[in-house]
């Protein structure tokens, strides 16, 4: 088991590849190109870590697209997920849907402190193999998953015991 590498920025070349991927995806879907959609995608792709739609709205506005409407961001997010540029994550947190960059980022899972909310990203090959075996034994071909573990982190553990 190893901790997943900390999400870094794509860099200019990676961002260009991601935006070209989005443009090609949009063309295949028969949609028109949109500067606002690209602004939302750029903000999502450049965000380090997990984010909500509301945080993405703020980020887009801070980048100079001040009139972006939250409804627009909410419409763009499923398209970015479908294009595999971002994915939904931390679905059990209860604080609304969160997302993170998926484009050119290694797969990982999450363990979340139920006391302070700390999130640690990790990759454990045995879990990956086991879930594929489970899916296969039940007659499924696994196409994706969201894996979240909950516990109490070492910082909170002494507090939790008292």
C-alpha cells in the first residue's frame, strides 16, 4: 500500500492536452464550443485537490469570468465527468458533491477521518485486484468505482479515546 502522489498542476502542456480532449469530446457530442465551458474546465483542471461546484464558481469568477452563473457550472460538471477530465469523489461526506481532476492523474482511493475530516489518498493494489475478482464472480465487468474508507486519524485518536 502506498499513499497516492499529491495532485500537482497539469502544467501548460497538460492543460492544453486536456482542453483539446474536451474540444474533441464536445465536437463528437455535436455541441458548440463555449468559452465559458472552457473557463470552467480550466478552473477545474487547475484546482489542486477536491472541490465543490460552489468553489468552482468562485474560482471561475476569480479568473475574470465574473458573470458565470452557478447553473452553468452545474451543467458543465457532468460533461467534464463524462469526458473523464474530472470525477466525482468523497461521495459519502454529506457536504454536497465533490470533484477532483482525473485527467492524467493516477487512480487512487480515499480514507477519511470521521472526526476532523482529514482526507488521505492511497493506492492499494490488493483492493484493486479483489474488487475486480468480486465483480467478475458476480458476472460484472468493472468500469469504475469510488472507494472510501472511514476511521479516526492519529491526530484525533487520543481525543476520541477520552
